[in-house]
């Protein structure tokens, strides 16, 4: 029976794993006035609240979440460096709205540009960086749209890198903004800029004050990006972290900056008050399973899937149940499923995750088996 169980597990194939999904609140469940909004937990991507979250709307300067993402990806890839110098073109210097009034030919470091885009939503710096990275803003926008497709943003299309201009072909949705914000937050370097309340450039001659007032008004706020145009109205991708738990609240088309901030705070408050993260890994190390007819006597194991799940607060202490055969037979492939881990909180199953071989084990050949038997006899 043990051998049959082992073979069934070996040929079951890789399971994607199942993880508990908290219930999603909708319009009317929370005091959110904006016509479109979404609350997402950052690590797991779990959505806790949505309201018209897939409706296409003008994103205003929240557009710059994608602009910043591409800049940071190029930084981490080594294509650019923070101390690289960017020269403002006449076109970049011509931009109005939120800006730092670049002059044609003015030179700033990539780090200063990043700071200006993130803190004061500088349109001129966004265009200067787009031209620096791709040659023209149009080519950079093509990159933005390709990246949006890669992230699965089905309700997003960009025609510029700033969000300054109202354009029917330039749109996103609350869900897509949350997804691109989550991707941006995978780059911790953004926090070096999104958490700045006040700073300056040009040797202190030009002061920067963050457009995101939640930095001062909401405990744990870490960013991320505000936006406003007459068509988009007041938009916001707000991020906050407390005790290792992080949320992203997206507000689209709010009537005022105050209502935008109040809606975001209401969403974040709900997240922090009601949820926590549960570890999906047992405290003890996984065993090494014995292998018969293999070139190695055992195989180490690894758990596939997310390491934590979002659960209601006060759910208790998790119970970890490993289902494994006592013995495996070679050959075994790296990544082959040989068992499962079930995580429970009380009577509720939080997750079911596959347990895999951490490395391959080849089957021993005839001569190898002969030598092994001979060695055993000599040992006797």
C-alpha cells in the first residue's frame, strides 16, 4: 500500500497549490465615495475590496507608477545608474502642470529626476527620463504598453508618460493601477523617494513638498502616487505598512483631494484592522526521503508556492500537516511532486501546497547495483 501511494504521488504531476482567499467586500460595504476603488494586500495580491475596479478611467499622474517602474527596472538591470546625468531637452523643459521648471540643457542626475517625479510628480522630469531611456517619449510609451501587457493589465493603455493630457486612448483601472503599484513596490528603492515629505534640489534653491498628504496624516503610509486632471479628477495609489503587513489602496475619480484621502484611509483601516499574515511553512525542516534503486540514498524536499497567506485576525495558531510517502523509487526529477503540505487554522484549510524533490536522483544501473551488492557482501 505504501508503494502504491508513492507511485500515485509521483505520477500526480505538479499541483499549483491552493491558498485561502479572503472574502471581497464591494460597494456599500465600506464608506468609499469615489466611483472606483480597490484594496489589495501587497505580498499575496489578495483583493479585499473592489468597486467598479475594472472600469477604464483616466489615471492622471498615477500614470507615473509605470514610468517609475521602468526607471527602477533599468536601474536594477544596470542599464543606468543613479549618478548618471540627464540633460533636459527643449520638449521636456516645455512641460507645465506639476514640474520643477527644467530649462533646456539643464543637467540633473537620475536620482534627482527620480526624486522629483515621485515627490512632486514632475512632468518635465518624467519626459526627460523617458527620452534618456528610450530616445523619445513615444518609444518609451511603447515600452510602457508592452510592460502593461506583460503584467496582464487588460484595461490599461498609455499615450504619454505623465498623465498630464486627457486622452480617450490613455486609460487604466483601479485593479490595473493596484497591480502595477504592487510591481513597483517589489523594488524597495522606490521607498527612498516615495516616503520623502520635504526635500530640495539645485543646492537647496528649489523646495520639494510631497503631493501625497497621507504621508503626514496616515500612520505607516509609504507612498505612492497622486494624480489630478479635470477629466480624471482626484486619483491615488496609496501604500501603507504596519508590522510587516502592507496594503495598496487605489482611488479613481474622487471629487476632491480630501475625499480621495478619506476613501484611501477607510480602505487601509479595514485591511489593518481585520487581517494578518499566516506563515505557510512549518518551523521544522523538511525531512530527506529515502530513495531505493537510486544513485543517492535520499532526496531533500522543498515546498512550492507562496510563503504566507492573508487570513482574518485572531484565527489562531496554524497547524501544518505533511503528507509524504515513507520511501521513493528512482529515477526522480528535480521539481517532481512527491507529497503535499496542508496548513489549517482551526477547522479551516488555509493552503494546500505541493512538496517537491529539491534535486534529481538517477536510477542506479546494473553495474552500479552489482558494485553496491558486492560492497555490502565485503562489508559483511
